[in-house]
């Protein structure tokens, strides 16, 4: 008799209940940036050869693929956001370089100069007046006859700049203008710098023009070429210039030759152009022509900074700029001043026009500016 038993087996041999089934973990691979196999298992080339129905139902439209990996397709919006991020990061690097350089270089004007200044902000939201000075002190390798290499030096550039709060104006004072220097008497205005430095120059300009001065910047000509080279040079527009600094190349100096029109110049050429007193192309040029060339150089530098080429070099420019100047401003204050100048925009430089000449007690000749000319230019400078 056949053995008739429960074929489900013993309790240990019975199938496990659904609740007692083992758990399985599923893994999902990350999508490839560039797929190599199609969804049907064929090669990518075979997949590209296939045709899928178009949106209107007609056969023959090529199959579209979305590229861009796990982050989605590359769109115009994503590219613009990426570019904006790079720009912001580059600006932050430049900002950090400027702040570190301004704190590290430690070149500040004297306490007497700071005391001679009038109270005023950084010139970002409120209009302020800054006196920019460049001395004729030279290094021994670049000094032309009559230039100082040690001890007191005269002011080579005297420029007033109005910026911040929407104000934009520049006024240049010719270095040979005769003024009454406090405590010294009548003399050329550039002598005030040699007698009492930036402090006496501030008091002299305030007394001569009757306006307030909130900040002062002294340009270091020894480092000026490095700043221009950090910009990749500048583009200068002007007439023909041929000058021999310190006797020219034949005498161990420097010879500058610029044709009329547009010229791209480096740091050494820019410095020689700013120092040119005697232009062999036009012997009739005087101190006023020299002042105009200096203003063109400053305008060219500003244009270079805000150009695409300047943006690429911005961190290096930001590092070199504080090394080229001495000022009562430093760090964030100097940065706010630069921001005020940028927001205010560029303005043509006005120059005090002399009405005649006068002989000084030492026998030298100077320029005289009429009271009417002074009042008119000061009113224009202040926005009146």
C-alpha cells in the first residue's frame, strides 16, 4: 500500500511565509555623462541610427538625447549662472589682494598731513575732494638734470579730484603757478612740497583756492611703471612726442619716441611721457601741455582697468595699486574711495589757465592766475 503522507514535508521543509522572506537590497548606478550603450542594449552608434516618431506622429525624426549628465541639460541659464559665479569669485580675489596689499605696504602720510585735512568720508556716497600729488624725486638711474634723488623734492603733479555722491570733477594746478606759501611767502606752488611736504602743500592749496580738502594721495614714481605693466600697458592718444630723459639712451638715460595718434605703451614709456618737459616734436609746448599729457595717462589707466583685458589682470592690478601710493586712506577706506571714483564716472580735467607771468625774488619766472579764473574754476569743480 503506498505511503500516503502530507507532501508538504516536515515543518522545517515547508516554504517560508511571505513575511519571512529575506530582504534584498537594490543598487542603482549613476548615469554616465556620455552614454555608450542604448536602452535596447545595442551600441550607441546603432541607437543613433534608429528613428523615432516625431511629435506630430510622423516617422523619420531623429531621436533626441539630453546631454549634461545627472545635473540636467546644459542651458543658457545654467551657463550664465556659471559665468556670474566665476566673475564674483574673481572680484572677491581682487578685493582680497587689494586689502592685503594696502595693509601690508604700510605707506601712510605724515601726522601733520592728516591734521591739515578737513573731515570727510571715503567718497562713496558723499562728495569729497582729494589732492593727488606726484613728486619730482627720481631714483639715481632715472633722474634727469635738475631732478632730486634725495632730500626735499618739488611736486611734479598737483591734481584735485572730486568724487562720490554723483560728483565727478578734476582740476589741475600748473606747477609753476605763483602762490603765497604759508610761512614762506610768494613762490611757485610746487615749492611747498619741498619746504613742508604734503602737509604744507595741503594748506597752500586750501588757502589759494579757498576750498576744503578731505584726502591726499602721493604717487610713488619709483613703482609707477610696475602698476602700468600690471595692467598690460595702456593706450595713449596724443600728438607726437620725442624726449630725452636724463640725456637719452646715449648718455645712459631714456629716449621716448611716440608718433601722433594711438600708441600702446608700457610702464617705462608711461613714466617718461609723464616726466617729459621738453618735447622735441613741438618745442613750443610748456608746463600746461605736460599737465594735459599726465591727465591723459591717468584717463588711459582708468579705461584699462575697466576693460576686458583689465578685468583679466584685476588681481595683479589690485595688488600693485596700493604699493604705488601713500595716503591718509588705507584698507576699506581706500577701497571705498576707488568705488566712489568708479561710480562717479570719468570727467575731463580742467586746468587753471594763467593770465600772465611774473618774476620771483630769486630771479625765476612763474605763472599768475587771475582771481576771476580761480573763482570760475572752483565753482565749476564744486558743481556750482
